């Protein structure tokens, strides 16, 4: 099938096909709804999965994290759970476009109902790029796809961590990207849900600026011991990505 015909077959009005710059992977997105950001890409590089692992991405959106982790890891199966039907549909079509049906699966469902969708302790790794903002903070249209992706409208931090607690076995790994201003709450909520913080990395837009993101690793029923990695700097100067961002993440 020629590219133009392939695009026509997979794309709906308003959608576009974006190059992920990794193993020839492409992703379907709708700019009017929500497009993935650098946070998802950084999380896909921070998270690890071993050969044969089952990985679940909570709130997968258009499937960016399972798609990238399919290229970066040897995980046996990567599943994305997404509550918004339109986003889940785009993710599913991206999986089919990339011919990844044997490794990547998209499920439309609610994080708060995850234990009814999947068997307890059935995943080795859980990843998530959850809504960062507390419900009601700066919201104008709480029903819009962008609001649901950015604000805790349909689920909150505890909902995400409760699902991870149920779906991970002892020793299972949890990976999340979030905002540093909620770090104390994140640690408290992780421990309440028996996920011990094990590793964090702060992400700074520039070397002299405050961090804008934090990457967090936890372990189900892990022992207390936290490793703080060196800061990750995105830009050396305006418009110029740092060497690590270019070499590790392909920007």
C-alpha cells in the first residue's frame, strides 16, 4: 500500500500521522484534542522493562508510551489503558499502522476500574503520565479532551497509584512523570499504596532554571532507599537541545 493510501485508510478528518523518529514508528494524533509532549518521551526512556515483561500504561492517551517502549525494550506485551474512546481508537489504529498487534494492545476503560479489567498482580511494570493539575485549577471546559488529559477530572493521583498497587506483584516496578511541586504528595501517596519511591530524576528546561518535571521510579513493597539521579537538562540555549536529550531521546 502506498503511503498516501495508507494515510487515507488510517486517518480520520483532522488527524495527522507523526514520525516518532524511532524504528520507523508513526503515531496518529489530532491537534484539536491532545498531542503527546516531551514528558511522555522522557518517561519512555526513564522506564525499564526486561525481556518477557508485561507492561501496562495507565491513561495511555494515543498510545505514545507503549509505542516507544516497544522499540526501546524487549517487553513481551505492552498494554495501554485509556478512558477516552476517541483517543483509544487513535492509539489502536497507530498500533495497527505500525504492525505491532502481536506486542501492543489498547484497552478502553477506566483506571478506577482497572482491577475489574485485569488480573491482580499481572504486570511486571506499570507506567503513567497522569494529569498534573488538581481538578478545578484553571479549568474552563472540564469535558474537553485536553482538560481531561491535563487536569484530575476523571481520576486523581491516588486512583492511579491504587491501580498500580493492585496490578503489580511484590517487586514490580512503577514509573511516572509528574510536576515537582507535587513531589511531597507523590511520595506520600506512593507509600500509602505500598509503592516505595526508589529513584527520581528532576528535569530542568535550562541548567539555571527550576525543574519543570520529575521522573519517578517505585517498587511494590520495596525497601526504603531513594536514589536521586543527576539533573536532566533539556536545552543548552533557546532552540538547542542538550547533548543527552539528542543522544538518548532523539530530539
